[in-house]
């Protein structure tokens, strides 16, 4: 695997008492790879990532994995809030939703798979902790988005996936609903790893987490409403998870 080195100064020391047990995928959301690299290497920006994968498959290392890169921001997974300390981050070049979101080219995804396999060989990252930025920051982020081919990564041995349940007509849990069914939904989302407190109200936080879940695991319709397809897909993921969420 050929790697281009473009050193970013935006990193600090990892804590010595935490494993590197999350692989976090982003899109760049900028007009070009070079614009993204410039920002990720700009000391005044105070953001970075370990790796960047261009649309043609070019792989760029920005920060060594032994360092804590600054890519996750305010985020949380399975109760942990310093996601930067325990993750490796990959920025995947794509203009994003604000600048012309598009499919990820085959060459790019092939390079992401090759890179991810090497990262997983170096660190104890279980499949269900290969995550989207939107999974750990659902109130702020929507990347890498519903076009990202998580199923293809899973077929290559990367990440956790089940075939989504078909979308059908029927009852839907939505914002404002309250009761035992909402409590069960919130419990299952938190059990998988999403940072969502217990409760019986389908509030704004629940809606954002459901939308993040759909972007990753049921991308055919992302609306923040928990239909039967969403609920059953979530239940199957929880039942096939290899390790506890904590």
C-alpha cells in the first residue's frame, strides 16, 4: 500500500491507559482533497486526522497513529467522551451534503478497505466499533452519510452490518411520542453504543440518534422516525454484536 506523507502539527499525546478501539470514518466536506489537507495541516484550524483517502484511491498520512489526532470533536460512544484518545480517524474525500454530496468511487472505497484492514491488524477494534462521525456526534454531524457503502466494507471484513429490514407500512414512533415502546427504543440504541439517556419521551435527542442510526444501518430512508424496519434492524444488530457496548 503506497502512502503519501503530509505531516500535520495538530495532534497531542494519547493517554497511556486507554486502548485504541474505535475506527472513525468521516467525509471531508470540502471542495477538494488539497483544500482538506491544507485545513487539516493548518495549526490555526486545530483539526486533523490520521489518514485521508482521495477519490482516486491516494492515501495520505497526516498524523501517526501513536498520536491523538483532533478529528472527533465533542462526541460520545458507549459512555466514553474522549473519542480522539481511543480512535484512529480516516477522512474520506467527498464534497459532502453542502457542496454536492456524491457516491464514493470504487477506487476510493478499495483504498479505504485496504487501509482499514491494516489499521484493524494494528489495534483491538471490534467490528461494531467501526463507526461514522455521525454515530458519535449525532447532534452535530451527518458524515460520511447515507451514500457511504458500509455493506461493502462489511463484506471485506470491516465493521458490523446486517441486511436492513424492508421498509413497510405500519406503526411509527416519532417525535412527541411517549411510553414503553419509546423507552425500549432508547434502551436498545444506548445498548448498541449511542449516547442516549433512558426515558420514555421521543425527544429531539432521540430523533437525532435515530437519524444517525439510519444513515449508517438503514440508509434507504433517513427521517429520524423509528418505523418497523428501523426497530428490527436495530434489534438484529444488538443481537449479533460480538462484544458488549461498554
